[in-house]
C-alpha cells in the first residue's frame, strides 16, 4: 500500500514535469485546442472526484451525526473554497503573466491540489469504505492532466525571454514539487487526527472546485461550433464516476 500511495502522490508532479518538457518537444507551445481538451478532461475528473471521492466520503465518516452529517462536509468545503479565494486574491495566477511572479503563483496554487490527493490517500489508509484505489488513481491522474499546461506556461515563456531550455524546464518542474509536500503534510496530520478527516476531505473538495470554476472552465472558451472542451469534460466526469462507483 505504501508504494501505491507514493505513486498517487507523485503522479501530479509527473504531469507538471511533462508540461515543463514542452520546451524540448513543443517549442511552439501547446495549441489552444489541446489546452481546451486537457482542461476539460481535468475539470471533469476533478468535479466528479470532489463529489464521489471527497464530499460523499466526508459525509459518510460523519454518519454518527445523523441528519446533520452534512455539517462537517459543508464547513470544510467552504473553508477550502475561501482559502483558495484568499490565496488567489493575494497571488492571482491569471494576472501573473510571466517571470518569477507566475512561478510563485502556480507553485502556491499547486499546494492545495497536493492536499486533496493526501486527504484521499489518508482515507484509503484508514479503511474508508467510500474510497477506492481506482478512484484515488483517477483523482491523481486528473490533477496530473491539469498540471500539464501549468508546467508549460512557466517553462515556455522563460525560453522565449532568453533563458535556456533546461532553465525553463527546471523552473516549471520545480513548481510542482509542493504537491507531494502538501500530500505528505495532509497524510501526517490525518494520521495524528483521524477525526479531522471529514474536514480535510471536504476542504480539498472546496479547493479543487475553486480551481475548476476559476481556472479550468474559463479555459474551455470555444470557437464557434467547437465543443471539444465540453466533450472532454463529460469524458473525464463519467470516467471518474464510473471508476469510483464501479470499483469502489
């Protein structure tokens, strides 16, 4: 199980590294159509994961509260949402168009995504019946796919500004290192305070849905007659739902 957890924690970082490597094999950058497809798929996976892998298990772990089982999940959800909103207000990714400010912004926004993976892995290790190995992998994969264009938007502008390809690649790749750190921290805290797991799961759901609505959905803006991004959203959503429910 330790090896499986390590794989899930490192998978999002792999997505960032892959996106950063665009400086070597996609010098012209990621096309708008591919960006929409990746954003749509990641948004679908992360939306479904927020429901089936985070919010529903959070409520199931609070079942002893009866009709009030939704309270920890609701409160944790809003805490995660407000945390990302506050973070975005201090260091907004969309206004940090280039340079070290963009790298810093993307790095900070990656931390809660790592927490989401850590929270699900913690629930899996705790034997939560509402979580599955397949759903955990799907969540990590969705975040990894979302990280591909994020790695590219750091590495490609740096090379365009005169930096070497290796410098751009390393800057993009290092922005994803905080994700396994966030996952590890969440695992450690959950191990110490198992009763807080419903709060951690729902906090991660709020943080992830903020990313979906504020960053991924706007990236799906389409040209007339192009529904590719929406189709990829539906594909990601149904794939995550099927994995989590059928293999749960």
